[in-house]
């Protein structure tokens, strides 16, 4: 089920190369939220579902004291190697975001790049509880997630990337199950070596769809102030394709 984060972990940054290039802009926006919406100064950050550390390392580069946590050791291995190569001091720990037991230790908790979609209606309540417990009073939780309406049930999307001398051809299908608000996400990753040798991997994942209103209502049970923003802008517009949950303890 989690092929993308296990056997393909070494290829994750190459598959999402375009997102890697956007991460500075994303973290500029996150810092604006830290300044404008948090009710305390942000110094210590817990990045949940940190993956290979794309945003985690950008936060560390900007001087935050960051801990990254992820379910998959394969992703963390990549993250630790990148931190070492870039001379950044980040602690990466393996664990389930639902099992964390930090007690008011962080000024901010983040969960980037749709990771919150791994949590269904009951798991998301547990997640909000644990995040709230991990935050100091006035601390902030930030998570971004996509609008299901765009990209669901479209034909396959194909694109290519490079990793060293290997060429990657990635084919995505998304199927929305409206009644259950599930997104079936299927991906074929073909890795082509210069000599033509090709390896192929199939990803089959199930994600939970949330509308901005649902997310706000769910989070309101756990946080004293909850906002939903559009992408990289502190307001929401009718055709926004990505949302940012901002919740203050
Ligand atoms: C789409 S990736 C996002 C990675 C990273 N946040 C980023 O911005 O690139 C989703 C990540 O969620 C992690 N994940 C899924 N379920 C998790 C859980 N219950 N606890 C911790 N991490 C989880 C996966 O291992 C994967 O690294």
C-alpha cells in the first residue's frame, strides 16, 4: 500500500521535483502564518509525516529547531542523508503521528503535502488530540490538502523527471468515490536506465477527502481558532485548488 514511501523512497524527491522547487515559497507562506496567526513566537516545530524532509529541512535552514517524524524508515533514511549533506541539525524519528505523546513541547506542528488525507474521520480526531497536546498554549497547527474536485476522475496524467542518469515516467490515475469521500490514487512509476533497462512499480493508495468546511468543523472541536486559507494566500477564494488548515491552540 505504501510503495511510494518504501521501495520508491529513494525516488520520492525526483518524482516531486516540481514541488521541491516550490518549497521556499511554501515556507515563506508558513512563516507569514507563524507571524500573523500564531499566538506565540515560533521557535520549536514538529513536522509530522515529514517524509524525505523537503519542508522540514527548509524550516531548519531558516533557523527553527525542528523534529521530523514519519511512519516510514525508508523516507527518514533519505531525510537524514540530506540533512547531513546540507549541514543541518534536524532530529528525525520514526513513529506513527497517532501515537505521539509530546506534552506542550512545540510552538508549531506542521503536516505538509496532503499527508492529513491519510487520516479518516475517527483517526483525524485522534490526530487533532495528539497535536493539541504536543502544542504549547497559543501554538499553531498547519496542514495543507487539495480540493478533490480538481484532478479526480480525470484521465491519466503522465509526466517525466530525471534522477541522475535515470529517466522516470510517472502515470497517475485518481478515482473519487463521492459517497465515501475516498480518493483512490494509483500510480505507475517506470524507471528507465540509459541502457534501456526498465523497472516498473505500481502504487495503489486510498486517501480521505475533506472539504474546507468539514476540515474547519472537525478542527474546531479541538482548537480555539480555526481558519482555512487558499494556496499561499491568507484568504479563501471559490476556485482554490489547495487549502491550508490553520488551527491555534
Ligand atoms: C505525501 S508524503 C508527504 C511527505 C512530506 N510531508 C512532504 O511534504 O514531502 C506523506 C507522508 O506521510 C507519511 N505517513 C503516512 N501515514 C503516517 C502516519 N500515520 N504517521 C506518520 N507518518 C505518516 C508517509 O510515510 C509519507 O512520508
